[in-house]
């Protein structure tokens, strides 16, 4: 079986944030994912990582992420070890350490590096104390000490594999993404939701040279560092980036729409001293009209509907859109998680 040239092309490199890669490198990953998707559907073996071990640390539950990673490493010839929070000590950053409290991330990372070939981590929300950026720092701390690649399965700042899966789906229907209008919009849902997906979507779409509109009510601003990176992407790759506070206006003439819930950051640390779940829910409830309907889609340029899943039916989107809209990429995005993750694993795992 011939080994594709992309296998091992980023050997030893972490995959934590799409911004760590150039546009050309992102396209290379997507090309590899397309190759793996074709082989998967034709049942062509892809035994590119025989005997390799992936440690998967899940501080949060998952349907798509866990199953796509487990299936993916197996299809590449390797094996996944699932590690739940009960199997590990609480992730402890250097500033948290007190004598004998728990095991340092630096120790966990170095031990696992002696047993296997990559570490994948998912941490946000309660596991990160709803402190924006804490989950991301945990993953960065693992990467600092590990001698093997560290993969970000979603933290409170980024969801890079979802962003890759979304671009693979978008490229399949519109091979030339440059100049297409891509709307990343807030959509209502109860309960606290992290910033990771909307932040990574505006990052990767501006990185792909698209005309990107970020739509949200006032009070739902993303992190300043993310907005700055989007502006830098536009300067580097072309396209455009703007922010709009009106969902209907944003949808006008759109080629892709990505309505997704997230919570206003002023109710959680470091922007608030405590986690105010009730305050956040009450504020979010003011915007229940931010929901994707067939009528709203009629304002677009026959846009493709996208969502990372799980979509909150009746809140973020109507059943009619999710079940019958012919231009929905919802399940294609879900499948693509398998293929982009296989692509990255085959490229970074030694």
C-alpha cells in the first residue's frame, strides 16, 4: 500500500489553533482530508499509523469528538486510550499548585509521552471553571511539557478540528471560497455556552480569504485577540471582516450562514468575579428571536446552512431548517470531523 506524501509532513507538531498554520498548510490538511474521505467511502485501507497510541483526555462529554477520534485512529492502524476526568487528577496549572494538592500537568504530559504517540485534550466550561482562557492554558501547558504532539479537541477559546471540518464541507460545495460571504451569527440557546466555535469560525474563514460577517447582539463580543487576528488575516489573505448587530441584515446576500449559540462573557471570569449563570441566562433570553428559520434563509443568496452540532432545535434553529433544508451541511460537517482528524493525525504523529 503506497503511503501518501502528506503522511508525516508536519511530524511532531502540535495542533492547538488553526492560526498556528498558514493558509497553504490548512489547504494541505484539507486536501489530505479529501483523500482520506474518498478512501473511507471506497473502503480502501489507510494503515498509515500502525501501532500508534493516542491518549484522549476528556474533561467534557462528547458524541462527535470522541467517536470520530476513536474511529479515526483505528482506521489509521492505531489505538485510542480514553481517559475520563475520574482517571486523572484535576488539571492543575502552575499558578494553582500547592504542596501535595495534585499532580502537575508537567508530570502527566511527560509520563504519557513515554507511553504513546499523541495526546488529545477537550476542556472548557465547568472543567475550566468557566474562566475564559483557562482551558486553553491547560492545553498549552500540556504542549509545553509533552514530547509528543498535543491535539486540541476543543477548549474555551478554540475548536480547530471543527473549523477544519467546516471548511472541508464548504469547499466541497464551493471550491473557490475567496469572495464568498460567510456569516457567523449568534443564535439563542439557554445555558452557558463557550466561545470556541464562533471564534474559530471567524478565524478560519478570514484565513481562507472569505468576506466574513460576525453578527451578534451587543454584549456578545468575542475576545479582542480573536478580532485582531481576523483583521490580520484579511490583510494577509484578502477578503473582508465586519461586525453587525442585526441578524437579518447580516444574512442579506450570504452564501454561507453559521448561526451558533455562545454566552456573553461579562458574566464569567475574568470579566466577572464569579460565574453568574442566572445572569447570563436572563440576558441571553432577551434574544430568543435570533433563530434560523426558512423565512430568514430566504434573505440569503440561497445560502448553505452550517452548525457544529448539537443544534438546539426550537432555539437556535427550527426543525424545518434542520430536517428539510436542502442546502444544509449539518451532517456533512459531522462526518468531516472523522476525515480532518485522520488527516492531522497522519501528518503530525511520528
